[in-house]
């Protein structure tokens, strides 16, 4: 039914001729208001506004089902739709978005891997200059915000140095033992046997400390490292270097006759990614010749072989470079001679070698050479020695080692003749279990010219047979025991038992505590 406004609108339209009091736009406005207030229907509004199909001024209205009718608040008619006043907002079309069909939810399968804690996100390392800054102050960026080192953001300025320090490590050990001599010599020495040279006596052989940073040979970038070793004990006399621990006449500088402090190694090492990688040591370092080592934990036996003591140098001072070429390792360097910190003739020597490893056959071969002028006259007396070491694994428990050394030095023998020394050393090891290991060493050494073994003053042959057992209950303790028989094959030569015997029997044991 028509309301009051509807009757008024109908009456005005019927009573007013075209072009009289109201024009067609005013008439449409009133009809529009009546329709908005639900006083008339849309069909009646169309009829009233357009005057039916015969009205020449009729303006077609859009179907109301496609629009949302706005309120009569005055708004601009930017669309310019006919029949709406300029201040009335145009109806806006409704965009109907189709509703997608429901997605079937599949049950989530939880595996044991899903329950494992996820690894932390990888944070890309950034250079110090990449840190975002605001008015000169460091701010937390996305990747470095509040790093968990207690120093807050902006602390990555020292990350390179701290990362370098993270590679620094140290370790040490205490090696002490006792050797019983069947001859009980009055001079309390075991003749040419070393490092356990004292008979029926306790020895603190090594209180050893080393601080090092190994270079990263697999990182593909430049790296710097180094190492320094300190040795206190009776073994210091064997690694003393001329110009450091001892003078040119071999008298000790600060050490006592038996116990003292030595620095067998002190060097810097630089790694370059050039080629397959090149590392260079500069300073004071151990010799690359031979099989046995100065460091007690690296040796199976408490005592040392004649080749280790008399055929090879212990330390060098200079420069040593090494690189890998497939299964080969090539080593070469310049030194200041054998066991020298300061060279007595200021002449450079050479040390180098080639090492080869075959992991399939479990074979290692090392051939190394050392040559230097050791006398005061740099033009003569070139001491040359080479060492060949072959290591072979036999099955799961057996290992065999074969070593051969040969050395020569003109003018160093008796009556200034040439001195030559050479020998053969064999090892056989059997691993019983994780705690027990047995071994055997047999050696022949010839000092031709009497220049290598002190006090001999004649050509002599030395032999030794040494079985032994190692007990390693954990990684902190090693107990070594051995029974060693030494003899000489030179008639009339008695190097044992205060110079009265040609052979001797030693029973020795020591304990190495690592820390």
C-alpha cells in the first residue's frame, strides 16, 4: 500500500502538467526519496519517473536487483548515472566471488624423524662493513641480531679473530720410567742406549707441553697457524739445538747436566690454496727423517733405536714447504743444518722427501733426504743422510715396519777420513685388543769410521733385539714395558758394563700420563 508520501507524490504528478511547477528532475528526486523510504515500489517509481512508455522525457532506470541502494546521505554522483542528482552516490555493483569446493583434509603422518629437533637455521657470515648503521651506531640486522655471545649486536667485528682462536689447542703429557741393567754399571749409564740412558735409576724423561693451531688444508682458503713445544726432563739433552739450549761447544746455556728445559719446536705455518694446496713452516721444527719420534706417546718402545739416535738429525731451523699430488706428498725446504738454531758456518742446507700412501693396500712409504755443511769450512764436509721407511698393515691385527738409513760425511771419520753409517731396523706389531698391544724390534747399525757413536773411536756394528708390551686402559694412560738385549759384533770392542762387556740386558718400563 502507498503511504502518505506516496499519495502526495502521485497527486503531484497527476496534478502538475509537464513544464509547470516542477521539472522532470525535481519530480524524479521526490520519487527517488519515496522509493528509498519504502513508500513506493520500484515498478511504481519507474512509472512515475518516466510517465510510462509514452513519456518522451522518460529515463530508463537500472534494475534494482543488480545494485545496493545507498542511503540518502549527500554524496557526489561521479558515475553520472541518469536519474540521480549530482549529490547522490551512485549504486555500486556487487561482485560475487565463487566459493571453492571444500578441500579434503588428509591425516598427517608423524615419523620418528619428524619428532627429532630441527637444526638451527644457517646464518650467512657477513663482513663487518655490511652491518647496518643508523647515525653512526650499530644496529641489529636480521642475520646478526643479538648474537648469543653476550656482547649484543655489532660484535661481529672480531668474529674472524675469535674464529681463528677457536682453532688453537694444547696438550701435554708426563713420561717417567725406570731401567734395570743386568750389569749394574758403576757409571750408572746404559752405554749407547738412549733415551733411557740411566741404569737402575728413575728418570723423568718428559714433561711436555705444546700449544698449536693447525692450518685448514681442506678449507680452500688462506690460513695461518703455528706451534710451540716445551720439553722438561732428561730427554732435553737429545733435542738441544746449537745456539739455543747449548753453545757452539755444546756446553749448556741454562740447563743442568741432566735435567733442563728445551724448545724443540717453534714455528709459524701458512697455508695457500694454490694448486692442490701448499703449506709452509717457518721456524724451528722436528726433522722429517726416520720412523721414531721424540714425542713419547708416538712411540711403542720406551728406548730408542740406534738409527733414531745416531743416524738422523732431531731438529732443523729454516723453512719447510709441503704439498699433495694425488697419493703423493712432496716436501722440500732450506735449513741451517742439523740440530742448529744458529749455524756455525752460515751455510744453508736442504731437507726434503716424498711420501706415498695407498689406503687400499694399507701401505705407506716415505723417502727423505737431508744434506748440509756441518763443519766450520762451508766448502767441504757436506753431511748427507737419507731414510726409507715402509709401513704395511697385515690383516686386522698385524703391522710391519721396515726402515733403512744411510749417511756419509767426508773428513768426519777417524784420522779425518770419510765417515759412513747405515743400518736396518724392523718392527712387528700385533694388536691383541683395545687395551693390549705387543711388539718386537730388531736392528743392525754400522758406524763405519767411529764418528757417530760417542767414545767408540773405531768402526763397530751394533745389534739389538727388543720385545715389548703396551697397556692402554684409557686415552689418558699408556704403560710400556720392554726387554732389550744389545750386543756388538766387533771383536775387542766393549761398549757396555763400564767398558768391560760386549753385550747387556735391560728391563725397562715407563708410564705416560696425558693431559
